[in-house]
C-alpha cells in the first residue's frame, strides 16, 4: 500500500474510533524562561498534566515502551495502548513529569546518556541530567530505564566501531548501576539509519526508539511523536492518532496548527 493510501486508511480508522498505539517523546517538563529554551522543548507542568488527562479521557492504557512494543509485535493487543517516554533524564523532568506519572500509577520510560549522568546537558542550556543515584531510584520506583548513548552524540555521524562502543558501554553502565538487564535505547537526536539500526541490534538491544513521528513499527526504529511546548490538546490528539504529520503537511502552519512547525529536537 502506498504512503498516501496508508494515511487515508489510518485516518478513516481513527475517525471510526480505532485507537492506534502511540509513543510520545518528551524532553523537558518544568518552568524555563523562553530565552533559555530556544528549541521549545520544555512544557509547563500544567500543560503536561492536561496531556495526561487527554490520554486518559481517550481511554488509553499506558505501558512502558518495551511492553508496548511487545503488545504491537504480538498483534491486535496494542490497540488503545500507548507509552510516554523521556529522553535525556533531565532533573527538572524527572522531579516534575515522572513524579506526576508515578503519583498516578502510570508507567513510563526514560533514556539516559550515561556519560553525562549528574552533569549539565551540553545541548539543553546546561540543564542538569539526573545522577546515577536518582536513576537507580527511578528504576526502583518502576520506571523503565534505557540507554541514550554515552556522550549524547549522533550515532549516524560515527563509524561502526565507535557507534557500537557508545551503545555497548552505555548499556553496560546501566546494567551495572541497576543490577538488571537493559534492553531498550533511544537514538540521540533521533538520528538513525540502516547501519545504526544494525549496530543497535549488535549491541544487544531489543527495542530502539527514533523520533520520526508516526510510521511503521520496527523493533530497531520504533516510531515516536516528539512533543514540544507548542503541543496543544488538539495537536496531542493528532499525534496520538498518528495523523499530525500528514495533517500538518496538508494545512501547513495555519489555523489550529499555527505555531506547530516541526523543530529540531536537541536530544
């Protein structure tokens, strides 16, 4: 089936009430001055809470990313299920959004650049990344912890051996820290190509996340919808339905999608 026909079929299904699986990718949740957030990745805690209400009102069950992939891979059991993920493990986000999810009894997944734990993020205006102790506490609270490379580098810009080293070392560091297997990861900057997917599989991962918007579900290139500060409840519903990309391509930055242009995600 061609891409246009696939989107039409998808839209018809959504219009008839079919609730497709989705993964949302957040980075920052917390109060940050606009001048300190040029990429617009930080949502207020209030907006994030509204997002959770939208998801709950739509009747979705939220899982970890790995559990959702297993449901997708097994067949129709993934309908009306979704996942929330966070890249980078920023302290503000962990203490705000992740704590909010835990209070609601909602699982989530966090992807951490292991070489930067406890240090300022080089691409997010020096925002602190959670320390090893904080990451361990999140895992003990039930958060799925995955890798996000060692140094938060675009793996597509590295050769095979260097990319493999980034992925193997980050996984080993987390497994030593948590005392349990780590089988999930997210590509820094969402940068992924066929070679990078092969390297991720070679490094022992079972699930690897992109930030591609809606698309085909593949274990080593799991589609996620990026969520920025401009994500109104309407935009969120479109992302959940897998329709934000084609709708935006059709209407552009106008009407209810004004201000929603795609941004380069820093992590």
